[in-house]
């Protein structure tokens, strides 16, 4: 350690940056990670508004708590501890997460967290998605096979599990480490505000075909079942389009449908949380090239026009759109404060929980 103290402070700070801010090496496949993964322990994010599928979705996120990259440096001695503490004050409030999307298993996030946020605000989160078919040597516990019925397709549907992971991030912060947020309390919105969410979907490296981006290759149905899936989820099996582009299209379309209220959805809780906590936009890229941007402001204006237009304040509080205007007015004021980076009150208006308990 005396050798470290002899080098110039500027070089020590470069070492601090390399140790603390470097991205965690992502796992090559879910197989090498399975002994370290557990179902996401926070189930409260989906207790309501998802057709009683809480277990279905909590089982589909395979969590591993990140390590503190600064811990070893902080424990060296008092001088290094003080220098590292000062260095951490200037580390941006950004975070990165590598997410293995394993079809018919779920999402396997690996977080890179230089430090926990000191305020409600996080500048950005950058998520990289990698697509995998279900490896043969992955344990049986990690299967959550899809089922096709006459009415719909049930599986760890990608966009719903994504909403679950996003909600957990907004409640628990980077790495899902913050356990101070009240659980199972629909009267309180999540803690963290994120300005921009970058989502890069990269080409698969698992060496298998991807006839569908929703179902494992070995179980992809034919005939009528495949036709139904195509009707429900569009071009998920368009083999003329690279799978990473299909996944980007699928997720961005589902997000726009949710935020722009193309349908009256049973996932209204996710709509509420995203408008309450995401300030600016989602930016989708495919292999690093921009694919689509989804503006929160554009979406919110469309939401206002449909659910609480001028004059709707005269309706009874439990009528639509009048009841939603209570939340709409509250979240509109909240979003104005978000733009200024002001402290926010996370307590929702009374009665809001009834919106997603119908």
C-alpha cells in the first residue's frame, strides 16, 4: 500500500475510476450463473392489475445482488478512504445493467452500480438486452414454459416482465438494493426518478435460431397456435428480420400502446408508475444504432386528451374520466417539478389504488 500512496493523486484517482466505474463483466450464458440466481424477492410490484399473475411474473426475474465496487478501496486505510469518499461525490448518478433475456425463463439482470443515488434523481439507466433460447443444461427450476389456449398465450411475456423489473428499479434503485421503500402500499409512488432510459438490444450470441422472440426454439408451435401468436404479437416470428430488431420493435410498440393508451389495459399500474417516475424518454437502439424514441411528454398529452380532457373535472370522482383526472392533475404537477429537479412528495391522491383493482 505504501506504493499506492507514493504515486500522484491524479493517478490514484484514475485507479479509483477504473475500479469503481468499470462495468461488471456480463455472464456468457445463464448456465454459468444459475447457482447464483434467485427469483426476484420483491413481489409487491405486481400484486395488483395483472390478472392475478404475481407469481407468474415474480418467478420470471432472476436476481443477483451486485457487489460494492468501492468497498475494498474504502477499507484500505484512512487516507485512501477519505480520497475515495471524495471521488464518489463526483460520480454521476448513472447505472448500467446487462439483461439476459432467456425465452420461457425470464430476465436475468447483472447490475453495474458505482454508487447508490444520494437523492431521488438518477440521470440515466442504460440496459443492454441479450437474447437466449433456453439452454438444455439450464436447471428445471428456471423453466417457466408458455401455454397456448384458445384465448391467449401465457408465458413470462417479455414486455410484462420488463415492466416488473422497471418498477422494481424505480422503487429500489440501482441493483434493487434500497429496502427502505414501504412495501405493498399503493398510496405511495416509487422513490426514484430517472430522466432517460436507454435500451440497447444486441444480436444473439447463443448460436441458435430464433424463429420466435417469445417462445423457445424447441417448443415454438406450428399451425393454428403460431397464427394466433402472430395475430397477438405481430412480427415476433418474422425470420427475415433479425431477432434483436424484432425484440426492439415488440418492446417499443408495447410500451407505446401502454403509454399512449391504445387500449384500456389491465396494466394501468405500470402506466401510472412510468409517468410518475420517468422524466423524459425511452431511447431504443439495436446493436448501438438508434431505433426509436418514446417521449414521455408526447404520451402524457395523449393520455390527458383521452382520460381527463377539459371539463372532466365536473364528473363524479369515481367516474371515468373524472376519477382519473384527480391522478392526472397530481402527476402533471409532479412532472413539472421533476423537470426542475425538485424534491417530490410520493404520496398519491386518495383513492388512486382503485384504478388498478378493477
